[in-house]
C-alpha cells in the first residue's frame, strides 16, 4: 500500500516534474546526508556490537551476565528520548555528529544481541581445528569466528541501516536534515505532495539497495554438521587488557543508557503537577497496541522467515527484500498511505485499531523476519528430513519440528517488534483511534510546546515499559542454542 500511494502521488505530476525533483540539488544533498549518516552509524554499530558481544561471551571479563543486561538496555530508549536528553544536557550538541552519536548509542544492541547468540551457539571444534593448523588467536577470531557470526552481524547491521534511514526523532532534534526530515518539511510546508512522494520513492530505492547489499555480504551461512551438542570454547584470558575492556564496556553503557536515565530522573524531579490518570491510561494503551501489533507482525513474519531460511530462490529473496521496504520508509509516509486507504477504500477502518496494527506490521515486519530466518536457519535440517522420512508432510514437519526448534528466535522477534512498536511515534499520531494516546504521543504533545518537565514522566514510563521486552529479548538470545 505505501508503494501504491507513493506511485500515485509521484506519478500524478508527470515524468517531467518527477525528473525535475530528482535532479534538483536538494535531493542530491539529502541523499548524501542520509547515506553518509546510515553508513557511519551502521559501521560503528557493527564494530561496537560485535566487539562488545565477543567480550561478554568469549572472554573472562567479570560479571558477564550483568554486562549483557546493561548493554541491551539502550534498546529501551527511543531515539527521540535519547536526543531530547542529550540536547537538555549538552545544548550545543547538534548536526551530523550529534545525530551519529545518538543513533549509534541506541542502535548498537541490534547487532550485539544476534552476534552474542551466534557466539554462544558456536561449536569449539572448528576453532580448535584452526588452532591445530597453526592459526593464532587473532587469525582465528578474524576468520573462523567472524565467518560464524557474519550472518548475524550483517542482519543486525541491515536493521540499523534501515532504522537510520527512517529515523525522524533524532535527526529533527539534532537539526540534521535527512530524507525523513525533508519529507516531513515538504508535507508541512506545502499542499503539493509530489516532492515528498518522490523523496519517499528514493528512500524505497535506498532500502532495496541496502537489503541487496546485506544479502550479498551475508552470503551462505554454514551449518554445523558434527553430531552431538556443541562444546563452548574456553574463555579467552584478557590478562592486563581486562581493565581496559571493562572500562570500554562501562563507557558504552554510560553513554548509551546512563546519560538518558539520569537526565530523565532530573527532569522528572523538577516537575510539579503530574496527572497519574493520564499516565496510567497512556501506559495501558501502549502495552495493548505493542502486544497486539507484535502478535500480528510475528504471525506474518513466520512464513517469510521459514521460506528465506530453507528456500533461497530468487522469488523468495524478492519476497524477503519486499518486507524491508516499509521499515525504511518514514512513519509519516506509511501513515499517510494507510490514511489514504482508510478514507478512500475502507472508511470503517479509519482511526480504528486494526488499521493502526496494519501500520505497525508494515513498518516493523523485518524485525521479526530476521529473527525467524536466523532461528530456522540454525535448526538442523536433518531433523526435518527425519520427520519427512517418517511420513510427515511439509506442514506437519513445520509445526512439529521446525517451529518448536525456532521458538526462542521467534519469541525474540516478537519481543523486538513489541519493543519498537511501543516507541513508534509518527504513524501512531496519524492512525491511532481518537483518545487512544500512547506514551510516545503524550511525550510528543508535551515536548512540542517545550513542556520538558511535564514530558519527562511519560518518557521515563516509556523507558521502563520498554525494559520488559528488552530484558526478555536479552534472556532469549542469551540462552545457548
């Protein structure tokens, strides 16, 4: 539906108008800014997420479980909340580096969690063979270990890149104009929707390009073929580097979670009047839409994830890539597309809960698809072959063997979807039923009129509510396969 909406809006003005917008200097500038920011944040998240996961899972660092929980907490902080707190504490922080810092701080767990899960499921045998062939620790890490976690790292990097391309809150607060802010400005500044639709089409093309690049980088993941349960590798002893590693992890936690939490505590303490009834109602509404939206998104993601893991044909690759398109679009574009659908085609659904849930599924389907695909790919295909040899059909094997084996990964995808839905703002503003204000909506309404002290309790409640799926996600991905 978003693609149809964009095509109708962009094509209605004629090819000459579209080419004029595409060739304009503003479009090129926005493209360079968006691509540069997405590339920088993705690279930083892959480095930080992979490095932190390796330190927590594979080394003798003290209190690894505590660090695993603390490093996952930034997922509970929406980008606009992180941007708000950093602007409040450091008013001079803005531009590219401000947006880069905030988006890196809240997105690196997208890489850390799947990489940590891949490291925990690795078999020590392959690394031991490499060492027996004369490979040193660094060479083993750069070749054997990286080959095992590369699919997880690239899948996490894909989510980060698409998140950055579609982010609106952080870039608007940091006054760094990208495609999303350009689309919002175009919608607000003129009645002509053509420029915004054309920019939305460019975002779709960028999403397709990023998804294709992720598929090429991920390659074909190798499955463990040895019999028996995998043996975890022995922890790497850091020796004199242990204090440096601990300081690095503490620094990451302080920047990504410590500053936003302390800032929210300070602003909440300065507030005077607090409407507990409105806060409770917004919290309940947020919980309801997040749970229902995650359930719908996960149900839609299971068939796509299973196909992507077991049948790597061009048609399946195209189907999987198509699910990522909505995630790269800004929420305002998806919201307007579904408003168009609700008003023109199904008026009874406009400003009703089902249409809002559909919007969440369009935006966040890749979060569940990636988790399902990774979980199904990690399940031994031989067990499915045994089931088929015993007379069970494909559907029976799917429900009796494949899905139970992949259940932790599917639950992780549902938790990730619920977490992201709870933080979503633009589409919720446009599609929510009348009077059904979430914590994000209440936060936006107060911050839009500079009522920061009144907004802080809603931001704090949103972070606390988001901690629940974050801890669930960390617990699920933290279990050995």
